[in-house]
């Protein structure tokens, strides 16, 4: 009879290492104890990745999309979604419906998407509801859920926080019973947030990957969309589409055949590289290495403490390295400047100030390779349209036309926003109507 590699116990439910499938453990605790020794010889089975690759390609075809395919390795990283043909901006790459949903009504809260401060709802209730919905899925759908990333179940930071809430009486269950551990091992070990390998749980997968469902108080797990990787200079966005009644991935710039399709997991355009990487590690278990974060100057600067170097040592640094370091420093400065401009824009007191800010932001977005990007271009056009109407500027119709063209491309001609802008091109509205229009759009994005 087989036995645990660490303690020697014979169990009917021994769990194999999710990477090599060869080493057996009776518990997560034994797996953690053995990981330091085992990790040096642990090799992930290629067959599993190949099977997963084939399944995802079939899934993308079944979703009605032939615009992309799943590739086992993209660049120097893991798997990702790659364009199978040229995709123009505004095109829907794929649409996806949730396998599982958690609603505000189930939790007994008014807004499930913004109630993270309600600890009882977030942990006691949400995890139990996720487990209930998972148990009602077919075996095939359960397998699809557990193939997604899980950075929560084996997260030492989450464990410490939950244990504190339990000790203080804010929640009713300890961390040890909060997650329903399965026999599927987490794909990666991230030292910053994990203390060893662990197994996935439906609750952990949901917490790692969930997205809002429409504009309602619901969170959902989308099996296809969750597979798109993050980039701080993304070429696509995921968003709710009224026309498709589903979550979609939409191209925000031209994507060439063979190029990876990436979305942005969070609002990162005003953050420096260290802030962006900290966020991706803490929330999703990876250190972003997109084009913006992988600039060689960042790592070079990290290895040099110029304050302690002699003049001779400084002179010995090659000129091309200095150029790379300077470029990375400028990139961080641009991001900080963009954040300050965005804040100033909200309190601008004249049309001239708004136009000057928008011009500078457009220039910096271009320098940081954040644009072209339909979503940002829509925001800039909206800011200028609102400013010309509010301050009585001469180009209100021009910016209404620009905003209409972008909105029509993103939302379609039948969307309410598109119809409203088309009407306003004939007769400009008053500023109160524009502010209401902007606020309604912002609410849909939250």
C-alpha cells in the first residue's frame, strides 16, 4: 500500500504532487515540510499542460471565437492567449458567461462588489456560497474551475489576516476550515505570499479570478476570460457588454497575428513599476514582466547603489547601461506625472487648463506606450467635450463627434450612450446633462 513520503502514513486519500505526479502526501502540512527538499527535483508533467492547451483551444472554438488560440508558452512566460489573425480596435475577441456567481442578495448586502469592509459577508458567507455553487456544477465544469489560478488558499498573508478576524470574533470559521482543499495542486509557489506548495480550492480560485457580472451586485467566475494575461500596457480590456449580455474581451488597439492579447487586471497607468509589481504579486501571485515592467534599466538600477560608489566606479559603468537606467527612471516619473495631471483635471478652473492637461496626458500616454487605447481615447474625448460645454468653448460639436465615433466603435450604434451623443451632435446639451451622462458611465465602470 502506498504511504505518505513524509510521515509514512497509509491513507486512502493520498494526494500526489501536482507538478510531478510522483510524490504522495497525506496532508498539506506534510507537503509543506517536504517542499524545500522536493522542489529541486520536482518537474511538471508536460502532458498535463498539453492536455490543458488542447482543452482551452477547444473552449475558445466552442465560444464562437476563432480570433485567438491558447499557446503553451508566450515569450519567456507561461501560457497565454495569442491572436490568430489581425484584430482591429473595437472588435470583440471573445465573450464569456460565468460558471459560478455570488449575488448581493445571497450575501445579504447591498453591493457585493464594494463590501470588502464587511468581513462577515466576505469570509463567513461568500466562501460558503461559493462552495455550495461549486458542488452543484458538473464534473467537467468543476475541473474547468480548478484549472484556473489560485493564490488565496495557500496564502500566508490571507491566513494571518483570517486567523486574526477569527480570534477577534469578527468571523465564525478559522482559516483551516475556510477553504475546501482539493487534490489539485496550485501551479506555482510565490515566496512573497506563500510558505510552500498547496492545493487549490474552489473558494480560492473564485477569490483570485472573480469579476463583476454586468452592473448588478454580482461577482462571477469566467473560465475563458480568466485565462487572459495581464499587462501594464494592455491591448485589450474586459468589460460587460449589454449587446452580448456577457463579459467580453475587446481589443483597444490593433493586435497583430501572433501577438499576445493582454488585459489589465487593475488600474495601473498612474503607478510606478515597483507599485505595479507589488500589486500583481500580492493579488495574483506573479511579478509583472510586461514590456513596461521589464525595461532593463529597472533591474540595473536595483543592483547599483550609486551613493556608495566612487567616481572611478561610476565612470566604469557603460554608457548604454546609464541610458537604460535613465529610461526606466523617466518611465516612473511619467507615471507619477500622469497621476498628478489626472487629479488636477478634476479641479481645473478654465478651458485652457483642461486643454493643456489633456495635451500633456496624451503625450505622456504615448511615451509610455499606453496609447493607442480606445478606452483612454474615449476618456480624453469625454473630458474635452465636457470642458467645452461647461466653459462655453468653440469646439463642443467637434469633441462630441469624436466621442460619438469612439463610443459607437466600442458600444455599437444601438447603445443608449451612442444614441445620446448622436442627438447632441445636432444640438449641444447643457452642462448638467453632460455631468449626468458622465456619472452614469462611471457607475457602469465601477
